[in-house]
C-alpha cells in the first residue's frame, strides 16, 4: 500500500511538473478572487470575477484584465423632511424623520500584473501587481425602512460618489501555483496579500486596508 501511495504521489508530481510549462504565446484566463481574512477593519468586497490576458516572455509574464468588484450592501439615511419633538425620560428631544436606503457598491476593476516563474518546471511563480477601480454609479438604490427617527439631520439625498470614492487603487503580492494542465488549459491558485484603498468616504478606517486574498482560475491557450 505504501509503495502504491508513493507511486501515485510521484505520478501527481510529474503531472504537475508537466502542467507548469509554458503552453502558449498568449494566455487568456478567468479568475475568481475572494478575501479570506481582512487584517484591518473596513469595507469588504465580495467575490471579484475577472478576465485576464497574459503574455509569457521566457520566465516572465506580463498581464492585464478587466473585472467587477462588488461590496456588501451599504446603508445610509436620507432626511424625509419632517422634524418632531417627543418626550423621552422626562426630557423633550428632537427627532428627524428619515428613510434608510442601501445599494450594492460596485467597481469596474482593471488589474495589471507581472509574474516571474521561480522553478524550472514553472510550477511556482511570484506575482506583483496593481489594480485600478472605477466606481459604477448606475447600481440601483433600495428603500430599506421608512420613517426612522434619528437624532441627527441627514442630507435630503446622496449620490453614490458622495459615499464611495470614484477611483481607488490596490497593490498585491502573491505566490501562485499551477495545479493541473491538459492540452488546452491549466488550473491555478494564488494566495496573496493585498493593500486596497478603502473606498468608503465617511469612515475612520485607514486609507489602505491589508487583506489576505485567494485567487482561483482557469487559463487557456489563445495563441500557441
């Protein structure tokens, strides 16, 4: 049994080694990223899908892509125009009638990357890159609650770019692994540390938020 397990392991390693060799002059891929752990509190994106192109030059590869980054629903109050006074614990207080609304902040994201293969079988690579994010202001708003009584008077309306930055940048460094390859594609996995600019405007969080992120993807040969 031990010999069979050893043979199977060696076969897998040999297969992985074969899977890492360059197999195209132009590589296309679909990646899905998600944050495993946020090291500093702030706005957390959900899944980040992207399509990427990559040009290998011996052990180095240059790449760019386009993707979509969604954040969790963001709530904010809007003043409804009515001010009331009521007694609470024997004290007359002022309350402002407000509507609670939310929307799903979304960004178009443009990743740029440089990869360096660090093993002769090309099964491991280092990646450094940066990403430019552009706010999509067309995502719809939703009414969550009407008639909330708040202690402060909010604005009568908000635009999305008053709550979230129009443009943000992020920087990443990761170690990637080529897991498997057939004749036309290969599977990759890449843990990385990402320093993302906090998109929220009204926040006490730091400007850049470090995060541990995982990327999984499938790459296919466009030009061999």
